[in-house]
C-alpha cells in the first residue's frame, strides 16, 4: 500500500490540474517556482515569537492562568 504522505495533492485550480495531467502523460517536467522568504522578515517574526509567550505569561494573573487551564482541560476531556 502506498504511503499517504508521499501522495501528491491535487491542485484546486482546474488549469493547473490540466497542465499537470498533460505534463505527466507526455513525460515533461513542470516548472516550479521557488518560494523564497525574506530572511530579515523571518528573523523578525522568530524574534517576536520567542518573546511573545513569555511576555504574555508574565502579564497574566494567577486567576486568569487558572481559568485558561480549566478551559483547556475541559476542551481536552470534553467536560
């Protein structure tokens, strides 16, 4: 049985799907656009992500943390 993670996803756009079918049937390779991210933006986002959780936790009161924990437990266990 084939591994599900190796299965290719079908594109939602009909034109892209048609191009893929034609390329596979003729043995051609489709051109793929390389997605590149701005390294400065990645670094800035990572920096904010690293700070965010700690800053939010420090700002919360013990009572509010308890409420959040109860809501999380209820969601997890279905109560």
